[in-house]
C-alpha cells in the first residue's frame, strides 16, 4: 500500500445481524487529509468509524489502517484518536479537566502504573492545543458544552495520534459555538497536519473546511472534492431533497430546501 494512504477500504460491507448497514464501500484516506463524512441519520456514519477502529467487523470486503486489519492493531492503536458521538463520561463526577485528559493516556501508561513526566507533558500539550489550559483544575461538571467538547478532544489528543476521528463533535453546541469550533478545528488541522475524519450533519461547514467529502447512505453515494461532490444531485440522492449550491467567492455555501423539483447551481 502507498505510504501516504493511512486508511483504505475495498468493497467493504458491514451488517448488524442480517441488516446491511454499509454496502460495497471503497475509498482511500491519505495522510494529512481532512475528510468530512455526510449522511442522514442511520446512514452508517458511526458504523464506518467503528469499523475503521476494528470495533465492528466487516462481513465482506476489507479495511486497512496503517496497512493492517484494524482488529489486529497492536501499538498502532495509540496512533488513532477517537471522539465518539456519545461520550461515556459522567459530567457530574467530581473529576478535574486535567484528570479526564490524562485518562486518554491510560493505555500508554498501563494498568496500575503512575503517569510519568512524558505523560504529564502530553496532557499539558493537548490542553494547550485545544486552549483549555486555564480550565485544567476545573471540575468537568462546571463547563459549558463547547468546553466539554474540547476536553474530550484533548483526551483523544493526549496519545498524540496521527489520525483523529470525530463523530458529530458539535451536536451539543449552538450555531455560533459550532462555527467557532470548526474554525478552530480547521486551524489545528493546518498547524498539526493531523489526518482528520469528521462526521457532521453541517453541510456548509463540511464544504468549507474539508479536503474531501464522503456522502454516505449505506452505500458511498459520492466522494471527492466538496465543490464537485456537492454540486450535482448527490444531496437529493442522499436526503431525498433539493439542494442549491451558491458560490461565496472560493467558499461554497450550501442551502438545502425540502422541495422535490430540480436544483439550481449559481
Ligand atoms: N449495535 C447495533 N446493533 C444493531 N443495529 C445497529 C447497531 N448500531 C447501529 N445500528 C443500526 O445501523 C444503522 C446505522 O447506524 P449508525 O449509528 O452507523 O448511523 P449514523 O449514520 O451514525 O446515524 P446518526 O446520524 O443518527 O448518528 C442504523 O439503522 C442503526 O439502527
Ligand atoms: Mg452516528
């Protein structure tokens, strides 16, 4: 496999019991790419991330990450950060921000061992990166939704991963907070050269910041450069609705209307 291809799927199909959820999916994700995954509820987005992580197994086809079957990853697992859609964290639990971020290092530290200097440094670096250093000693219950989200990302970054998978990270945020979150994510991507895979419902954001977009609805309806993928009838196929693409300078801005008649591209 080409060294630059970090994640590669070939005719990948995934089912729960006998229900096919992903069908015949083929793609490559290259180092440094910012991949946006769009699709309606139940289209298989979370399942795709779980399959990349080896948490869900394919029924046919193949998936590789770092050139290996995800289910057989060893230490390479530490090179992948994952921010799940529904984080299993009790925000009422009296624990400080920096302890939550340190939890992200547990696999590296080992069971029953104390965190070493390099672990604490990685925690500090992750908090600095997501700009929550000033919140380090705050109890997690006393944070806003946006701050919590950053803590969860810092927790994933504490392992200093090369790939970061984010599943609907702005679901709990209002429009303005989501907008600034994505601006920050974009800036971080530019700075760190991380490979990002972002699942989002926000077509506008996805088309603005990502380098490639994948439209999922059990099958991979389309994938490629956002302006091209989103210009045709992809959204209609995906959501069963009409989409209009307006050019705002170099920045495509998507407006989706529920009408069934033909779309317009301005
Ligand atoms: N553990 C499971 N067992 C059985 N079926 C499941 C399981 N997880 C998901 N599914 C089903 O698989 C399909 C895809 O689910 P998935 O969570 O991947 O969708 P999604 O695109 O992430 O949706 P959403 O936008 O709502 O998060 C859905 O029909 C869902 O009901
Ligand atoms: Mg999901």
